[in-house]
């Protein structure tokens, strides 16, 4: 096991994750084959796959195969392979079902116009998986093995990568405690998988503004907890507030900090950014309760390199509402791997309901970032990594 996890530092361009993302990754050909293929004897037919790629939703249909590895305390990581996508068999006493010892990631594969398949800053996701692993007492997976699992799975199921505007193959790496026991301690057996889902836009209305319910009685995470880790419990805690948001006619929920209950943190699965009238972009500083998003990190770099001032700071809800009303704030948007960016057109909560009209910077960032991801624009940062 590695040293205990430490929450990210406030400077998003100089965190362990940001520095990891800048480390060169070996070419995919050098990593390919670490996960040997056991072919699915009953893959989808060409017609079934064509139908799935025509009727795209987010995370509903899955490809023919999945990557797998297993860690045991005695032998470490092993049993690497690409295996048929199928249901898992777990003991009812599997530790993950009782103690939620689990982590996951989200990353996409993009088909470019020449047919090649690429992904975005994969070492960032590899490093974040291990940051989460340390916090959840799960053994770290070597970063190059993480990337190799993506390479081998995507090469095996390359025909599942869609090619339409805004479409991608969404990859979900995850690891969990599969050992059967009912004692409260870290498991001695961990299973790692990567599954893949051909997906369209996360929000079917594209860049149309969404409405946000600001939860003032519930919190996504607490200080010293698991907020900076990508683990299922953080998302489970957002489900009840999300139902409240739905009941209030809102699309998503935004959380405040757990100490003062006054400051913006993040949405259930996305980071938040505020655009002031003078062009400054502000985002909540990383406190250890906020997930350090890959998309967030990239957007900060793009904004700064375009000449915009970017500030990571505490953003009180009351001040934000006043600034929206006065016109000091022109835009608010959210960002994350699944949605990329989406403008927030309405903030609603107990005692307030305000609208935000602007989305100019949101659209600029969307075009710039997706242009790099889909190969339409130059990639000066070497963010893109060719899988196949």
C-alpha cells in the first residue's frame, strides 16, 4: 500500500494530477497486449451494433468486451485480460456491498475523421484513479497498466466507437473490494474492470442552458472525507438532493460547503465556473471536498493561455446572486468529462430564483476543447493520445 492520500493543493495547474498529465505516455503499440484477449463467443451482430450506434444514449448500451485485472494481498496485480462483457458473480458478503470500498473513472475515446481513435490526457485519469485508491485503501494500479487496459479494450471493440458530432465511446474504469467478509477492514481481493459504452451527448439538448437547484440542507462531502476521491459514495449522497431538484423543476443540483453552508462547491458530477463582466473566470478553490476534474484543469489552461484571468477562490452563494443581479456576473457554466461544458441558465433555491443569460465563453470553451478532442483543431499541449 502507498502512503495515505493527501487532498489536492489549490493551484490546479501545479497539482500532482496536473503534473502527472504532462508526463509522456509510451506509444499505444508499446502498451498493447498487456491485457490478452479472450474473445466473446457471442458478440453483437453487425445489425445490432449498427442499431446501437444509431440510437445513442449515455451509458445504456455496452460493447462486446471488458478489461479485467485482479489484485490479491498475496500476489499483487495479475490476471490481466480482455474478456467478454457479462454479468459479474459476487458473494452476497462481498465487501463492496457492505462497506462501499470502490473507485471509478470516466474517460472517452474519440474517432477522428481519418478513422483513428484517440483519448484525452489518460495519465491524468490514471493518476486520479490512484489518488482515489489511496483514500479508499485500494492498491494502486500502475499508470501504464491503466492506459494499456484502455488501449487493448478499444482496439478489441474499435467498431463500437461512433463517429458522429459529439459522439464518443465512454470508458468506465472501476475497482472494488470483491473479497467476501463482514469485518470492517480493507479487502484482500480487489477486482478492476473497464467497460465501454457508445454514447451521444450527456445532455440531449446540447448547449442549451440547464437549471440548477442549490441544495442548502444536504452536502456532497465533508472535510477530511472522500470528496476529492472519485468514489461511489459521493454520488450516492447526491441522489436524494437530485430528486429534490427534479421535484423543483431543475435539471441538476449544486452543493454548498459543509462548514459555513454558504459557499459554492460543485454539482453532483461537474465543476462550476463563473464568468465576470470584465472577463475574469472564477471557480471554487480545491478544498479537499471537491473533485479535481480533468476537464476543469484543461479549461483553466485554455482560458489562461487565451489571456483570461482565472481565479480559484471561495465563492459565496449570496455574493454570486448579488453579482448576477447587478450584471457583474455574465455567465455560469459547469464542466466535466461526460458533458464537457454546459451553461447554467438558472439558479434556484430556498428564497431565490435567478436567471443568467450569457453563454459566450461557454460556447468558446466548448468549441476549443472539443475541437482538440475530435482532431479538428491543433493540439499544442499534446493532450490527445492515440489508442488505435
